[in-house]
C-alpha cells in the first residue's frame, strides 16, 4: 500500500530551496509517530536535506535516477520506480518527498496524509494534486494545522 505523507502551508507550499520553511514541533511529532517503525521512501534530494542520514527506526529507501548515488549501508537505493513498486507491493510504504517523488507515486497512492498549516510561508516548491479520486475520511485539528486523511475511491492506475 502506498501512503503519501506531507505538510503544506495554506497555499500548498511544501518547501523553500529543498528545506522545510517552518519548524513546528507538534507537526514533526505527527510525522515521526506516523512513520516510526515503518518503511519510508524519499528522493535523493530529500534524503540529502535530512543531512544524508536515514531517519532512525525506519526502513529508509531512496529512489534516484543517479546510478552512482551512495547512501549509508542501512539504506536501500532504487533506480527504478516499477521495480520498487513490484518489490514492495505487499508492504505499506510512506512516500516522504520531494515533489518529483510525490508526482511519480501519486497515480499509485492508496492513501494521502496531508497536514495543512494555518498560515502561509515563503515557499518555492508547491503541491496541488487533484483530490477528486480520494475521499477525506478523517480530520484532526490542532492549534497550528489540520491533518486530513484520504483514501482513494477509484481504482489504482495500473502503469
């Protein structure tokens, strides 16, 4: 199962120069709690933005077109989207960014977990996926943000 998780501001901004433009500990706790002891996948730029280190207590997978990309031994690197999907078709995987990776996986996503912040931040990377194939089944409001959980209500694209 492919679950995509991200945080965006009210204008769908998700980043500024490959970094998060906000520091909201309660939202980071949500991300950490959701992905702890799970399999996560990100692109090489996102991985580098994390300091080039795997997130602890998770199976870290990096998808990159760079066949020479080097990651720590406790990470798994894929250069082929379809090979990854085939290898992990029976496991829940959280897609954690960046924008290119989200765009690649959107047709295969079963679930979206979108945190929307209550205000705008300076961003140069934006998300705005059409959500008409998804239904929001749960919302959790916090002081500074709302977490919306979506399930796909149409068949997954078979590419």
